[in-house]
C-alpha cells in the first residue's frame, strides 16, 4: 500500500507523545513492506525507514502559524496514495474513503486541565476543529476509549505501541539506593511539581537515600533531585531499567505511553488515577493508582514492599506484550486493507 502520514512534528525536533508514535508506526509499516511517506515540518529522523517530505512554515504571525499545518496538509497532492492517515490538523482537508484520522486524546480534556486561560481558549478552539474533522468522510480512530465521550462519532480504538525489541528489562539491574523516575513538565498537567514537593516532604524523611530523577524541559533544584534534561532514547531506556519506580502524577493522559514503556523495562508504575491510565493500569496488579493526596504514602509503600514490586514488574512485562508496536501496526494494516476493499 502507498500510505501518507500527516503530522506537524517528528521526534527529530519535537519528541512528544504524538511525534514518537507517528515515527514508530511509520517504521513498522515500512517493515511490513508498505510505502510510507510522512509529511511534516520537522526534518526526517536519522533512522527513518520511510520517505519524508518537509513542509515549510513560511512567513506570517504567530497566530497564523497555528493554522499553517492545516493549510499545508490541504495543499499536498494526494492522488498517488491509497491511504491518507492524519494524526492531527486535518480540519481543512477534504474527506474521503481513504482518509483515516487518529485522535490522541481530545482538546476538550486538554482545555479542562489547562493551567491558564490562554491555554484553555486555545484548546477549546481546537476542540471545535476536532468536531469538524469528525464530520469529514473517512475512518476515525482514537488511542483510548476515554476519548469517546468527548468525540462520540469516534467508535474505534487502536492504542499506541512500544517497540519491545528495545524497551525491555535488559539485565534487570536496579540502583543500589531507592530511586524514582519522572518524565515531563513541572507545571503542566504532568504535575511534576506535585511529585517534587511530595518527594521532599513525604518520601525523603523516611527514605533519606532515595533519589528522584527528572527528565524534561524544565530544570529543578531540590534535595536528592537530579535534573537530567532531555534524554535520548538509549539514555531514557537505561533510566527506566535502573529505577525502582516510575511515577506519572498527571491530571490527564490521553493514553499513557510512558507507563507502558516503564512496564516493558521492568519498572513498577505509580500513577494518579486519570481516565487514560485507568485503561492501562490494574491497581496493584500491573501498577498502582492513587489520588494526589496519597501519592507520597503510595510511593513509600511500594519502596518498602519488594514482593509487591516484583509482582507488579512480572505482570507489567506480560501485560505490555499486547502493545508491541508491530502488533499495533498490523492492526492498522488490517484497517487499511478493509478501507481499500470498501473503496472498490
């Protein structure tokens, strides 16, 4: 099949949840012998197996830049492709039988969890655009069922995937001291600041040798906190593998891929109970869910109970097998084939 992907960023310059998934899925589809071309404003990643077309931001105001992806995606000549798979910003593009749109959560939920009024208004506007996308002819998918209430025209769920050939426990060596890993922003819905405050106030008094590592764009200085900046994939995997706990205290997750990555690397996950994580984590089976006010108590319990950690690790490794990116790519391949049959 000749497949076109559309997403404004790739992990080469914007390694966020969507860009990472787009890259992983495109790579796996090429391995399944399909011809994939990715249209984006980012340069092609060094390891890209797929073809790539770099789009131009052009000139214009900061406001117009928000609408540039939709305008550029609309102008792409698409007749050469069997499938047009949009991963965002397709509200100006024509619908059709060969069109697929994947929603990575909903802008409505992002608006609800915005930290300021500007972010709220921006996400509210794009929630309207999501509805326009839903009304276009084509096939709609979401990465989690928690998206369905916000976008009720979406009926199909195909989750995100993890490349289990590289995300795995390795030799299973943990740090000699208790260790916690966090990935993300401090002051966004990721709530890194909540974890830092909880760590210093509640965890360190009982575990004075415990260390918290933060990977993300915002630096942080606090007792026993190590800010590691932005890590490449190899370093990230090593941090997953060596940590006793991976903590995801988000107020909202469209899905929660880092939780799957941690499970795959043999690290127990502690997450606050939000809609996305509830679809992944079975409490005290393959991870632990808690409320923000009990985060410190929950972390300390898991640090203390090695048997509980070991059980969660074993169950997590087994659970994450269903999310191998090769299985997810095969599910999309089946969907594309079904669409092409219906097009004839």
